[in-house]
C-alpha cells in the first residue's frame, strides 16, 4: 500500500505543477526540420520484410542474433550559458562545433539565451534569440558560406530583430503590469482595512507531558499541584504516554480506553475544582465503569478472535490481520466518521462517552470543557478550554502516525490535533519516540520525528468552511510538540550519576542527545526549547525520589538519568513563561509542564460595522488573506 501511494504521488505531482503553470502535456510540442521521406531508399516491400523479421525475432532469439547489427555513432554534446546575450550574424561557431571526423548527432544546450528579467519570466516568450542561434548553428554545421544558408541567416536575424521589442512595451506585460498594480493597490487597501478591524489578544496555554508507565490512576490521585497555575490558563494541553501497558493485547487488540476515562474524570474534577458536586459523582461513575470493563487482555474477545485468526493463518500462509485505524499514518476520523456532527463554528461534536472528537459537558458550574481527546494505544492527548472560549474553537482535526512495531503500529508514534482559535491556527503534537540508550538509537528517534512531520496530514472537509485550514504540522501559526522524546544523555552511568549528585545540569545538557542533534541540524531544525533548570525526569524507582539505577541489581542494565520528557515550540507568536517539572511519584517519569503566552488574532465585529457605515460593504474574509500563513 505504501509503494502504491509513493507511485501515485510520483505520477500526480508533475501533473499538479503542469496544471498550476498551465503547461500543456503534448509529446509533440517541439520544433524540428521537415523531412522528405521520399529521399530514403525505403519501399513498402522492405517494410513487409522487416515486419516478417520482427515476428521471427519474437519467435527465435537465434534468428535475431543472425540479423542484428551493432553500429557506433558519434554524438557531440555541448552546453553554454550565454548570459542573456543575443548572437550577432558575425559570431563564429566553427571552433566550437567542428570535430574531426564530424559527429552524427549534435546535442546543443543553452542557458540564459534571454535576460532573466520580469518581462521574460512573466510575459510572453521571446524566441527571437533562439531563431538567431538556430540560423548560426545551421550555417556552421552545413559549412556552406555564400549560399542560401547565408540568406536564411540574414533573414532570420532581420526577422528576429524586427520582432524584438522592449519587454516593458509588450502587450502581455502591459496587461500584467496593470493587473499587478491593481492587485498591489487592493492588497495595500486590504491590509490597511485589516489592521483597522483586527485585534491581537494574549491567551495563556498550559502544556504538560507525562509518561505514566502503564499505570491506571486511582480516584485519590491528586493532580492539583500539577495542573493549578496562577492565574489559571485559558487552554490546557495534556499529553500522556503509556496510559496502558504496551503488551501484545493493547498493541494488537482493541483499544483499552478504561484508563483514559479515569484520567479524563480526574482532570475534569481538578480543573473545575468543584469537590462534593456532580463532578465527584461523575468521577466515581467513570472509575467504576472503567474498572468493571477492564479484563485481562488474553481474555478479551478481540484478542481471542485475533489469536484464532492467526492460528488459521499459520496453516494457510501468513496473512496480515485487520488492524485498527489507530495505527494509520493519517487518521481521517474527523472527515470520515463524524461529518454528520460537524458544526462549522464549533467543529465536530462527538458524544461524551467516546475518547475521540470534541466533548463539552454542559454544566452551569464547569469552567473548562474538553474540546478534543484522542488515544492511540498508550499515547493520549487531551485539550481543554475555558467554557467561554468553546464557541471560538473551530476546525478540530486529528492525525495519528504509528512508528512502533514494523514502523507502523501505534505503541510508538504521535497524535497531532489541529484547531483554529479565532483567526489563528494551532497544532499540538504529542509523541512517544523510539526508546533505547545504545549508540545510534538517537538516529532512530530523528527518523521518527521526520516521519511524523512528513506523514501527519489534516484533510480539508468540503463544504465545511475550512478551505484555508492548514494540512501539515508546519503550516500552522502556532505549533507545540510535547511528549516522551526518549533522547538520552550520552555519558556513562557512573559519570552521569556523579553530575546528577552535584546538580551540574550544564555539563549533563552539553551531552544531551536532543541538544546535540539540534545543534548539528539533524532534527527539530528551527524549533525552540526553554532553558532546563530541573533534574533529569527519567528513570525513578517506584514511589521514590531515587533514580532506579541506585536500586538495581549489579548485573541489571543501568539506565543513565536523562531528560526524556520535553516540550518544544515552533514559529512566532509564542512566548514561554515557565518550563518546569512536577514531583509526583506515581510513575518512573516525572511530569513536565510549561506555560506559554500565545498571540491570537481575531476580527473585531464592532469595528467592521463602524467601517461599513462609512464605506462600501466588503467581505472580511477576502480582505484578510495575510492573517493566515497558509
């Protein structure tokens, strides 16, 4: 399937370019001398004989060897950049083109036969110099001075000279210049108008990542120290890794969303900070439901069915089992499954009991609502906004890229969520990259990042007023990447341990794989990360503040402490206010979080009404094309 897609892209991309530039795809669209077929001693009887010989060739390789000849031909190949200068009739090409003996074929390539100015690039093609070069080449190759070729040369030069006018005076360029002036005037006026009706507001975004080591939370787990900020954020972006154990049942079987429901209930209670109300009842209900619904993965019907089909396949020849769409390179869940629930202003409104889509529980006391959540095996990303901002969030889309087993399954990879707040697009990428601290493992993590950037795709929905929405990660205005990136510290365990005990973060960070690869330009080129002033976040002993290496058996492989959990951002309009870690002992990773101030552009409707009262009516969306980078 991947090869088919590659072949399809190779075929359609040139067609797209030709469509953009109005290039006609004609195999015969070139110039050549007219040939008189009558000059060749070549009659119909010989054609019949050759046809018979071809049939005999197909039937007998031995006969083909008897009638086949191999001849040598001399080919003269030359290239010349003539710097935009048109040749004169006195230019001598004999020293360049004459060879001894003469060649059978001459292949002559030129560059800049016309000046590369705006008229020649944007206007109609000036083929006057080309005619001059053809006349010169024809005279030189045929080497017949004083004959009709000289007359032809003079004729060609006269014609091409007379036909050459200043590109500024060509009708096509005059028309183009006129339209460009009109467009420039319209663009200036639209920018001026846009500046009058546009507002830029700051929003606080809380971003956090936490690898919870496959542990399901209990109802008593306290998230207040992690999530509460002063003042509270407008948007909370919370990414998890390993919310379920990464065993065969969870990777190959149906998705276990029981832990995800527990995390949602905990987060909702913490953000809304309403103990003793209906939110507490909801939390207990969610925990009871998810606990009852969780069974051993060996006993799940999906895994039993999968095991049965794999046993059958072993007898019939291995056939790949049908996999969940959560492993897909581009998750088109939004466009495919929830189109009927699409609201152009709100996005896709899914039900509350689903772990995909948009969820806004209506409650008079709720300060925050869930606008998107998505799970892919152990990776889980949720986005919460203040209730008063819910109506301003549009174009919610999700894309998943699996980078785990076979480079495809979802035990490693990314979940990306695209959304638009007012007139500014956001993309949040939560990833869990390849693990391992052997030399060279960082290159596999680099490859994961490149594949995620390449394969993450947000399809546009026809008729949903998102024709300008970005389709790739880097097309967004504000981009934040969070997760367990798994980059390690390239030092021995003993040396790294000594530096940790001395709190020498500077020396440790000089050997941090992510910073080394970034400085070398191998990964996250142009991305930003805040200064790190906190200890390595991995790997800790269970329910302890000690690194796991201190409690391990001498024969066990020791894990060098490392900053596996990171938050990066790309582009302008984002200002990081803090970059710290939490101290919860729940997992062998410490959570990491950051607070950003994001600039968000919006249209001031009151200003539009005021301007409309003293000027003609203008469509705002047409006047604000530069508000979007895409």
